[in-house]
C-alpha cells in the first residue's frame, strides 16, 4: 500500500475500502482469492490483489463486484456508514422538533398576551373634540 502525505488506515480500517477487502477475503477464504476475483470481475491479478489488500477498485471493477455479489457487498461496505448517518439525522430531527415546540409555545404565549383586552388610557382629545364637548355641556345646562 502506498501512502503519500496522508495517513493510511489499511485493510483493518473502518473505511469502505477496508470493509470491502474484508468482505472479499471472506468470500474467497477457501483459496485462490486473487485468481478467482480477477476472473470474476475481469481484471488483472495485480488489480485483484490490490483490491483484496484494501485499495478501492475503479468504477468498472466496483460495478463488476456489485453485480457479482449484489446487496450483500453493498450492505457489508456501506451499511455501517448509512446506519451512523441515519442515527445522526434522526437525532437532528428530534432536536429540531424540540426547538419547534419551544417556538410554538412562545408564539402561543405572545398570542395570549395580544388577544387579552389591553388597558387603554383615556383617549387624548384633540382641540376640536374638546370644543365640541364643551359646547355640548353648555347646551345641556341651558
């Protein structure tokens, strides 16, 4: 395995390439893994050896592996990441629902405060209204 400027985790990693290599090694545990894989996915023995050692296959070889092993290889390689992602997203949904409920409760409080009749101060009468009021009082006294 060649590493330039990055940390390589090898075939025992929890990365998809490591899970793919482990899966394929279990499929060919009875021997001749390199030759059998090379023949089944139509690649050179060196390419098959690299894949079994933890290198990610080219798109053509990955498609051949997926056709050969179907959902089993997809689950072995990607299910752990999908499960983690689903769990993280479900937690985010729960957090957002909690936040939303808090916001709705605050909105209900505000609506309750607005819908109550407010105490109003006596209206300020403009000059014309005062004159009319004074005139009406004078007329009623007569």
